[in-house]
């Protein structure tokens, strides 16, 4: 099937697989906390806004897709929350005697550790399961076949690093930095433009695949509208990693050219920015938006392991495994002496600022 949205093959940035000490499966408590925090909002949205009477009849099955599922176990928690909400919706309905079969699709890039994912499936589950490899920035499913989409903390990952920031002749060349934090405006604009293009591709694809009246739940790390991204805690953590690499470059552990050529494919939109993209697309109505917060103490070890599980693969691919060990040995030492950690109780909310967004497919899109 030819897809005009897939002229370029998206890059793949898999989380650290397996079940080892540095794996995503063992070090994704922050993401899990947001899935738990969004549970009641998702439940309420499905019970109140998922119109089963408007769906095609007879409805033999309901299809749910978790996009960017990684290796779990958070994906199973998120899916179970959705499944329980669907069951409650039918139990409360006076027009339906039994709950249709539930089919859940787990999606991520083909480079994802699907083996660990499949081995981790709950032994007792009340849904059928299947894996779907591929980028969610393009089509994955047949038209009007999915009733509920879920995507948690995956849309922050761009389909690719913006080309301009890799071009030495461009005003947006991001020399000496690994991210847009504290970068010139041309770099920030290049990242923002790439995010907007990716989100548009994502929404166009989902608009084809979702049934009319279907719901989409997005959990996305965001920067508050009222502060600059350079003052946003998660961006400061990336700046600390950059500082570690710069120290290593001065010591000859990494080359200047190698440092200049790495840029993290991560973008954190402001809520207004995200809402504007969704409204411009026009295929979905915004049914709810909620800031998610976690009142949990965060240790240096937890922060280090969380970042390593997410970014270790990017660094290893670019620098090699020995450099990954060195970077994440240096990072906690720098973190321990920064105001961001010393004043953690004050800044904690900024670190865990995420949004839960509920979208509904409009008719005649």
C-alpha cells in the first residue's frame, strides 16, 4: 500500500530491552506513575464518551491499539485499565447483554524487544493479543478498524532528527549540543517544526484507522506554557548529559566531530502548541486534557537509571557501549551537586509534568 506519509523511513530509537539492570522494563517507574495517574480520566472518558450504540452492529469485537508499547510492563497496566473501562461501559448499558471479544494490538518499531514483551504477557488476560511492528507515524491498520488508541510517552520521540541541525552550512547547525536546550532559536524552531510534521502524520494515520466516535488517549511529556524549555527540569537533565560528554571530549574520550554529530530526537511541546496542532488537523475533538502529577520522592539512582533505559540505546549506537557506561557514571555525580536536585521538592512537579489528552474521532472526517 502506497502511503504519501511514508516517503522517508522513520528512525527507530528502541528502549533498552531485556530484563537486566539497565532495561526499560526494570526502569520505567516514572512512566508507570503517569499511566496510574491517568487511569480515572481514561475510565471516565470511556464510560461517558465511548458511544457503543453508535458503533457498527452487530459488533463482534472491539479493537484496542497501544502505540509505542516498548517492552512493558507499563503497557499491560495501561491496556488493562482500558479493558476494565470497556467492560464497565457494557455492564452499565441497558441495551447490551454481553461484552464483545476484545482484541489488543501492541505496536512498536520492529527493532523493539518484542520477545521480552511477549514473554511478559499476563498469564490470565481477558483479551486477545497481537504484535504489530512499524512506525506509528504512518499507517498500521486497515481503515476504520480500531476503536480505542492509546499512546504513552512515545510522541516525544521524533521520527528523525531535524536535518537542518545536522547541516554545517545551516543557521540551525547545533554544534556542541545534543539537544535544543539553550540552543539558538533556529535550532528550537527546527525541532518544533519536525514535531508538528510528525504529529500531523500521526493524526492523519489514526484518522484513517479509527472508527467514527472512537477514542484516542495520549500521554505526553510537556513543558508548561508559562516557562521556557531551558528552565524545564527534564531539559536540564539532558543538559547535564551534554556536559558529561563535553568533559569527555576535552579528555579525548570522544571526538569533537562525534559530539557535534549527535542530537537527541526528543521534543517536549507546550500544551497550547499541542492543542493547536490537533485543532489544525481537524479530525478529532478534544474531549479532555489533564495535567498528571506524581508526589513521589525521586532519587539520583532512579533518575540515572530512567534516563539510561531511555537514552542508552541512542548513545550506544552513536558512541559505543564503553562511552555509555562512562556517561552514566559521570551523570549522577553532576546531578548530586546541581540546584535541580538539591531543591528537588520545589522542582519535582516540573520534572514529572505530563499531559493526558482524550481525543474523539469526528464524523465525516
